[in-house]
């Protein structure tokens, strides 16, 4: 049983340690981090899951981004990570569903991420071949979710940093 709450300042090092453990070394060299550098995450959507002993089991964070020449507002989902000893028990799904519901409630309607469609497809994400992600990124892994009908209509092009 996990307590899922908004990430607080005091969660920072536990979250960073979990991300270091879960992802390959050098994660901060990924192009996603260039979209995040110097820009605050969206605090209302960054969640931390702790067990009844207070031990961190999972994290999810979101950043604002822009899409295309029109600079359409969207969210970049990630990183999401579940501790290796706690994976495949449903926690990732809980973090996804809780944060997507919050995003909807808070008026966001476009979300993108870089990840496996075979996992994120269950939450409604689809391949975003009409979008371009800063290289080097495998375009097959660029996915989108519209939280509102037609949210991506007339939205295409390069994903860039929110300003
Ligand atoms: C991806 C991740 C967040 C999922 O969290 P989780 O708690 O393990 O996932 P859930 O328990 O909700 O779901 C488990 C299911 O997802 C599947 N799954 C997990 N990672 C997957 C992946 N990369 N591709 C396809 N399926 C995946 C499992 O096989 C399992 O399938 P089943 O439901 O058919 O049994 C977690 O496995 C993780 O932290 N992985 C390493 C870091 C990572 O890759 N983060 C995402 C970067 S985009």
C-alpha cells in the first residue's frame, strides 16, 4: 500500500537517488533534460509514492513544453520510475492514472512522452509521428495523449522548451 502525494522539497534527494538507480548512468545527457534545464517542473503534478515505512517506491514528474511554431502548450511526462524491487506490482500504473487525472483537472489537455508504446498505450498514448523531438530520440518512442477531443488538431512540429 502506497501513499501517493505531491513531491515536496524534502523529497528531492530520494527522488534523484531513485532516478539514478532506475535509469542508465548519464540520464541527464538525454535530450529530454535539455527541455527541462532551468525550467521548473509543474509542482501540482509531480508525485512521490512512499510505503508505510516512508520508503520511496516511485516518482513521476512533468515539465511544461511548447509544440511547433505556434508554441502550443503541452506537458512532457517524465521521468517516471518505480524502484526495481517494486516494479510490475501496479505502482507505475497508479502514478500514471493519478497524475493524468490531476493534469486533466488542472486544465492541461496535451501530453507527450518518450517511452515504450507497449507500456504507455494502456493509458491511451499513441505514436506522435506528426511531432519532432530534439535529437537524438527514436521517433517510434515519441508518444502523445489528448486529454480533450481534438487537442492535437493543427498542432505539429518541433517540441521546444517552455519560455
Ligand atoms: C516503466 C515503469 C515506470 C512501470 O512501472 P511498474 O510499476 O513496473 O508498472 P505497472 O506495475 O503499472 O505495470 C506492469 C506492466 O507493465 C509492463 N511494463 C513495464 N515496463 C515496460 C516497458 N518498458 N515496456 C513494455 N511494458 C512494460 C510489465 O511487463 C507489466 O505488464 P503486465 O501488466 O502485462 O504484467 C517501471 O517499470 C520503471 O521504473 N522502469 C524503469 C524506468 C523506466 O523505464 N521508466 C520509464 C522511462 S520512459
